[in-house]
C-alpha cells in the first residue's frame, strides 16, 4: 500500500462503513487483490484513495451478474410463482 502525503489511512472497518458493506466482505476483496491494503498486526489498513478507487471500479457489481463471470447466463429462467 502506498500512502501519498495528506491521504487518510483507514481501518478495514472504517472503509467498509464508507462503502456500505460488511468488513468481512471487504476483507475477502483484500485477499482477492481487488483493493490494496496492508496488514498491520491483526488489522488491515487502507487509504481513502484506494477506497474511492474500489468504489468507482466495483460500483453496482454484485455476485455473478457480471457478463464476464463464468456462470453468467447458465441459470434457467425462473418459473412464475403462485399464479
């Protein structure tokens, strides 16, 4: 993780609150290399600029709805319920 002068350093919990997601999910994103972080003791630290970069790059991408995901389009259509 590279810290520029004046860049705010956040814990993973603080970053998760800014992104409105759970800290556990964000921890998985760190381990997958989707957001740059440094492990300091038992706590991951991220910069505010890395959080904003992640927000821009991954906004609205949940699960495997992305067309690049290997399972995209392989589910059969859902059946109507209770009509």
